[in-house]
C-alpha cells in the first residue's frame, strides 16, 4: 500500500525538528553564556530541561494518544511545538529560555508517541515495520547528531534565536501534511487519562535530577541535596507503586513483563546517554579548548551524523538477517571500542583519527538503538502501540537528559578537582574559573593577555583530563551491557502481535 510510505514521509518531517532540538544548543551554549549571562548550571538546565520534561510526559501523552488517536495528537503537538519555538527565540534571560524549552518539550512529548503509533499501525508486516523503524531511528539519532551542525550553520548567519525560529515554518507545513495524508485512527481505548500520575512522574524526575546535580556539583554532599535526591526517589517509588494498583495506569506494567521490551528500554537508555554525552563533550571541547566557531564545530562532528543516518536503514536489514540480539551486541561492541579510542585523542590535532572513530561510533550506536526500537515495538500488541511508543520515546529522551546531566555535571566536577589555576589571579576570578570551563572562558575575557592565556591553558588541560575519564567510563559501561545483551534478549528477530 503506497499510502503508508506517504505516512512515513510525514512522520519524518514531524519528528525531525523534535530530534534536532535535543542537541542544537550544544554549539549555541558559549553564545548563551555571553549574551544571556547564563552560568554553567543554567546552561545545563537550558539544554536538559527539554529531554527531561519530554521523558516525564511521554507516558501520559502516549496513553492520551491511544484515546484520541495519533492524528489529533500529532496536530495538537505540532501546534504547541511551533508556539514554544517562537517563545524561545524571543527569550531574554536564562529563566525565560528554560521555561520556553519546557513548553517546547510538551509539544514534543505529544509528537513522539504519535509518530511511533503511526508506524506501528500503518506498517503491519514485520519486515516493512523494521525498515520504517530503521528510518524513524535514523531521524531520531540523525537529527540529534545533526543538531550541532544545524545550530552552527544558523549561528554563522543569524542570531541565536534563529535555532528556534526555523521550527515555525516547518511546523506549519507539517500540520497541513498531517491533515491531508495521515489516516484517522481506529480502535481507540475508552478510558480516562490520569494526569495526576503524569505530574507525579514529572516531579519525581526533575527533583531527582536536581538533587543529583547538586550532589555532583557541590563536591561535598549538602543536607539539602541529599534531601532532594531522597524526595525524588520516594516520589518515583510512589509512581511505580501506583502503576501496579491503578485501574488506569500511565505505565502499562504488562508491557514490562515482555523480556524484549525491558531489554530494549535498557539498551535505548544507555546508548542515548553515551551518544549524547559524547556529543556534549566534543562540542564544548572544540569551542572552548580549540577555539572553533560554532559552524566549525558543527562541521567537525559531521562524520558522526552521517554514519548515524546511513546506519539506520542498514540496521533494519541486519535485524531481519541476524536477529535483534546479535545486532544489538555488535552495535554496542563497536560503540564501546570507539569511545575508548576517542578518549585518548586530541581533537585539535588528530582530526583524521577522530573522524574515523566518530564514524564508527555513530554507526554502532545507531544500530544498537535500532535494535532497541525493533525489540520494543515488535513485542507490543497493536492496540497498545502508543503506550509502547511512549515507553520507547521516554527511554530515548530520559537517556538524552541523563546524558547531558551526567556528562555535564561530572565533567564540571572532575574539572574543578583537577584544574590548577595560576596563584596570582584575583580570588573572585579563581572562584568562577574553578567551577567550570565555560565560566573560566568568561572570566578570562576580563584579564590581560598574559593572564588570560595562563588561565585558558590551565582550564583547557583540566577539561581534557575530564574528557578522558568520562569517555573511558562510558566505554566500560557499554562493554558490560554488550556482554549482558546475550542474556537479556531472546533469540530471534521479532515477536509479532499483528
């Protein structure tokens, strides 16, 4: 049926801005630090509030989509996404930009489960669905990988708000295409959506992340940071308990009893943490340490993006030929090796070597993510497609948010403990420069040339040590997960409930 491929085309245009916006600010961060006077912690919140809010809302939005239909959900989500994009472009303070990014996440959380439900319900054949999911995964990972490139290109010609304004005309076109080409949904679930559980989950995630950030960044745990972390974990426990006893739960715990679904969640979460974390590390290092412009940094990362885009469709073929387990393990092995090799590379002087291993990282991680998509969506019954899609999307977005949080916070923590600042600097400069590389660069602007170079040299050296620690650790985690893959995935290609 030709019409299903038109549906896939609409899905691509609908999902691409959502995935790009997850990472587009990586190369914009230095500009925001200067023009909005954003601190390192504010920059992290500007970047990770989007995937964290998305992760919290994907479950209620997935359940809502099962009740109103993915077409209506897609239209409503696209409208919210467009309005929030315009608001973000007009923000004049870090706080307003964080709020606009949070609203942007609300629209994105409506779009993601709608796209996956459209794939699941329009592609009933296993092989066609695997191919469509491969393209969907390519848009997700390729868009996230392309974010810095798109952001750098826009910043080279326009002001920083252009990275959001570009969404507005895209959204208008998408809404027209949805109305014309997307079929109406059938077999809707007739149950109310429990929004209070959604708010509980969002509160649990945000409070837990805030507490974890406070613990990591303060070095010595404070009573308040420990308290916030415990409160967040308790709320998360309450949410999980409610899902097991509620008559209309947001999280279908029955889906989690499917072994391949649970394994796919773990795989998606871990792969996204390492992929997004690496992209954050290299974007900051290229601009702050090696003095690249945003456009140059975006171009430097292009091999990672191209490999991710090309590997998605290939992964669908590999899964049909060799099975989910073998493809997932292979992708993780390639990614782990790539991160280990990248941990010891100086990106400023070893570009060719860096591009080689970035290409393998992009391909390996995308193939692993495709295996997770296929495992989750193929094991889910058709009438629970939106719920399964929201679980998968939650894994992706929570992985993105945690990647920014973990890598950003640990990088700053390792940096602050290893940096050796010149003793003759004023105490106020030493305090700010010792907190993070971005604040060191900002403090250096107010020093004379000799002191500025001394400070930047010390700060850059400490950041590169942090880069080594983070990438080696990420490599080890992926290697352990690769070994576990042989035990957690069932043998075979898919589990169909068509």
